[in-house]
C-alpha cells in the first residue's frame, strides 16, 4: 500500500505518519517512510534550496520545477522499488502538495501542474491520501509552541496564501473522494489516529479482496 499525508504546516502529518508506521509494523508489515521534498541525497539538497530564506527571490516556476525534480528522484529511487518489494510506503507530502501550494496557493496553472505531477511520478499514485485540515490560526498557534521559532521560506507566506492552500486541498478531496480523505486536524492525536487506522483497514481489505 502507498499512503500519503497532506495538509498545511503543523497539521500533524508527521505525528500521524509515525503512528501509522507503528501500527503497520505491529502487524508484521515492512514499512518505508519518506518525506517530500527529500528522502534521497539529491532530494535533501533540493529541500535545502527550496526552504532556505536565502532564496527569497526564487521564481514560482523555479520552485515548481525543484519540487518536481525532487519528486522524480524519490519516486524512481525509493517509492517504486519499495512498492515492487511489497513494502508499505508512507509519505509525508506528495504531488497534492504541489497542486495545493504551487497551484492553488501561488496561482500557477493547474493543467500545467497536472502534467508535471504525472511526469514526476510516472503515474505512481497513492492508494489513500489523508488530508489533515487545519486553519491558519491553529497552525500558527502550534508553530508558536515550537521551541526554535524558526520560519522557513515557504512558512513565511501570508494568511491569504495558506487559506488558498487549505481550500485547494479541500477541492482536491472533492475531486477525488475515492483516494483523498479529509480529517479535522483539531481533534486529539489519538482520535485522528483511530480515523486513519479505520480508513486504512477498509482500504487494505478492499485491496486484498480485489
Ligand atoms: N511544499 C510545497 O510548497 N510544494 C510541494 O510540492 C511540497 C512541499 C512537497 C515542506 O515543509 C514545505 O514545502 C511546506 C510545503 C512545501 N511548507 N509549508 N508551509 P516541511 O516538510 O518542513 O514541513 P511541513 O510538512 O509543512 O510541516 P511540519 O512542521 O512537518 O508539520 P506536520 O508534519 O504537519 O506536523 P507535526 O510535526 O506532526 O506536528 C506539528 C506540531 O503539532 C507538533 O508539536 C505536534 O506535537 C503538534 N500536534 C500534532 N498533532 C496534533 C494534534 N492533533 N493536536 C495538537 N497538537 C498536535
């Protein structure tokens, strides 16, 4: 199975991914956990370029191509081999992040993004995507509780940007109800985990029977 976690920053993606990893491992599954951008040596270098505040002048299309390049590398080098080996792949962000952030957020043409997403992934799509839905104020409250207080290049965008991104995710979920499941990210960590597990079990059973 291939499962992605999406949502604005501080929605709790990493927290839920780790809990689902533990759940699969308790069931004897071999799990690969990955994140975007990153997950390969090249991808981690691209991540540094993308998030560094030193690149304030990065153009929107350069940003789009860098995210796509990191994804192409990760898909070929890690995701496809892991799926071929029968491992479960859990990923913190995948191509929906590009649709939400560069498409709905930055306003780049969605049809062009769709073509790039397909080229970068070669059609390797998640079986299931959890969209953790959180509003901007709640995200910033969680950020304020974080110790280091550091803000990367993308986190420093304004409220309107993050509201467009959030609404973009909700549109993706409306467009693809079979794959994408929206979860209210203000619930407790345990409540959200229970929803994630329930939905995963349902999809897991469907796949076994198909
Ligand atoms: N980006 C893009 O623009 N285009 C793309 O194609 C891709 C990415 C792939 C990557 O950032 C940035 O790149 C990101 C999108 C953009 N920018 N933004 N903004 P990243 O990978 O460094 O980080 P992130 O994914 O945005 O956020 P994060 O800080 O890793 O957040 P998270 O994984 O969603 O949350 P968390 O680490 O699990 O939890 C955050 C805190 O909240 C932590 O203290 C938790 O204990 C707490 N938490 C978690 N769940 C709860 C609940 N349920 N209640 C209360 N508190 C909670």
